[in-house]
């Protein structure tokens, strides 16, 4: 007789409760070790982070809250890796079904790329905020917007305003690369005047030739986090004139290319391309002027204003 194999127990994934309990156990173990390492007494730590000794005892037993993480990190002289580990364990103790603290998943660019495009900038912004151990209300106050509006930005309901990019870099201590990535993700969902579509060579090539220089100028401006108002002020021009340049309504004067290169941090190749596209725009406008003069001559009717008034350029960048 062939014996039937004994029923084997199928391994099961730990329950949420088990994950949470294990996380609290690890928090207690790590905090105890870090406390010993720094040489501070229980009373010293409680004083440093402005808690009662009994409350500190609960925390050291694994009952950690988000608001305690940064004060403990500073008090215990934790490294950034240790602080993030504490944050991950905290998330497991609170949201055991999510092994990695959900907001931090956006720091994984592969994961972020799988999310809806209109939500990616907000998710990355939230990850930077959580990594900085700041509450949404605190950040909203620091960058001077209402908390509900900031929450909508993180949820993908509103794009990140270009006017807030530099202050966000300071608030979250972002690298230039991180700020550029955040701007790249946010730009497609802003109003047309604050987009960078023209950095896509194929997209730019599909636009009318007389508009390409202006669209590229706009993209370069947004790339350096300048609003139309800010950039017009930097150049000593009006917003209306800058808008005319960016829409192709006025050509970019050749003598202004060097000024734009300096303010927009353009590479030599980018500068050459902008000049080439600008020549195309200037040629188009000149041909249009010639056509208008020819048409006026054929009609034989005097205009109520001079041709020079009609074609007069707005205030030039940087003064005359």
C-alpha cells in the first residue's frame, strides 16, 4: 500500500496585525539601541523633544507617531538612512497592508511612471514632503498657499505653479535634478504660457515655422522656473512684449539673443537653434510686411495711420 503524503501546511502571508506588531517590535529595538548609542538618559531625551517621560516611554515601546520621527532623529543623531528606516517602520505599524510607506513609493521612478500622468507631479511632491518629515499644513504655510489648495496639488487636482518651484526646492532641500524632474512632470498640465512642450523636438517641428522661436523661448523660460512677469522684469521689458515674442506675434531681435542666452542658461547649441528659428520668424514677418504694402498699393486707399505705426515693435528687451 502506498502511503498518502501527509498534508503539508501551505505557508501564508502574515496578517496585517502581525506585520504591525513586528514593526512595533523593531521600532522598540532600534530606538533602544540608538538611545544607548547616543548616551542620553530617558529624562534627557524627553526634555530635548518636549515630551513627558511617560509619553516617551510609550514611544520607546513602539507607539511612534509621525510627528515624533524628526525630533527623535535630531535628538538621537540618526543618519538619513536610519531616519527613513524609522519612517518605514512607522508606516508598517499604522498601515500594515502597505509594506512601504505609500507616499515614499513615488521616489521609485519606475513605480511613478506607472501612475496616471496628471498625478505624477503631485505624488512626487508628496514624497519629497514626507521625506522632509513635514505636514501638508506646514508646507502650505511656508510657500504661502492655502492648505486645501496644497492638498489638491498633491492629489493631482491642480498643477504645481511655476512660481512655487524655487521655494519648494528650498523647503524640501531638493537637488537641481529633483527640481527639474518635478517641473517636467508638472509642466504639461499648467496653462499654456507655463509649459515646456517645445523641448520636444518633434512637437516643435509640427508647429507653424513663424511660431517655433517663441515657443522655444517659452520652454526655456519655464525650464528656469520663471513666470512671464518675473522674466519680463529681469529683461526690462513688458509682459505684453514678452508674450508677443513667445507667441510669434513679434520676432526675437537678433541683438537680443545673447541676452536671452545669459538669462536662460542656454548651451551654445540651444543658442544657435534659437537664433536659426528667430531668423525664420523675422523672415516671415518681413514677407508679411511686403505683402501688406503690396496689397495697400493695389487697393489705392490711404490708411488712417502710417505703415510705420502699424509695424512698430513693442519695447525691446533690455532697453533701446
